[in-house]
C-alpha cells in the first residue's frame, strides 16, 4: 500500500512539473514580442507560432518554429529569417526565405519571399529588421501555444490542475494531522488505563494476579497499537515535508 502511494506521489509530482514547464513556455511565447518591438529569447533562441501557410511545405500554419539570433552579415540567399515588417498596415513578425541580397555603400538589404507565395514580399528589409534565423519546426505545436494563449486554455491546462494539486496537498496535510492527533490521544488514554489497571492490581485483593497480568497485557497491547499509529502518522508527515522540500 505504501509503495502504491509513493508511486502515485511521484507521478503527481512529474505531472505538476510538466504543467509548470508548459506554463513557462506559454508565458514566454505569449510575451515573446514586447511593446517596444524587441523579441524575447532564451540563450538566443525564440519559439514562435506560425499563423499562415506562406512557407508551406517547409512549415505550415499551426507549427511552432524555433529561431536563433544570428550575424546578419553571414546571411545568404536561401536562408530563412524572421523579421519585423508591416502586414495589412500593422506591425508584425514574418518568417520568409531570402530571395535576393543587395548592397549599396556597404549597407545590405534583403528581398524575401514565402515558399508558398507567387511573388516576393513588398517591403525590402535591412539588417536591423532581422530578428533571427530559422532552425527547425515542431509540427502542430503552435496550435497548442495558441490554445494556451486563450483564457479558456490557460484556465483548463494550467490554472485548474495547479489548483487541484494545491487542494490535494492541503487535504493530505489535514488528514495526516488528524491521524497524528488521534494517535496521540489514544496513547494518552491507554496510558491512563494501564496505570489504573496496575493500581487496582496492587490494591484490590479480590483480583487475582493472573487477571491483573491479563488486563495489564491487554492495556500494553493497546498502548503499543497507539504508538504504531502515531509512528505511521509521523512518518507520513515527514514524507509530506520531504516532498515539499524536493519540489523547491
């Protein structure tokens, strides 16, 4: 029984860590583009959800792409880059392939085009517009991030499981505390009973020595059971504290 509880506890901890990691990825991808136009990154890497099929079949709408900061002077025709641009009169990030590179007075400009588009992009970009170079794509993971970005997705996948985990931990602590308190009360009660039996055995001549010994043995057995319950409750309490320490 104890082994089953231990395995269940480990499994629950693993699930919670997964939820925490997903929450962290959600927060990062949601806040990847800042108001000042800069893009967040972790050690130079940034995940972005694909919103169109302009680069199909290289990657598709709903995929999650990983880009990396790069030295723009080393970019070549054929590289896929993410860059700042204007789409439908609004600021946006776009990821297309470099179709041509022009250089005037030491300043380079890039013409880009989607693999699935018939014509090149209207806006010519410069080194300062480029955010990073495309590395690889995770199929359909962008849909997961988009779902997490919604209020309902965040509530169902992140907030609700963490709330249930918190409630479970509080319930577990309450149960352990009640068992410990009950075991201590039982130990005290049986200790008093054992003392009474011992006193009666010495003062009451009508009670034979055999009866007194039997009653005392029964009291000691009950006392031992109370001590066992107390020990189990204390062990459960220590295990709970240890789980909390391991999770920090």
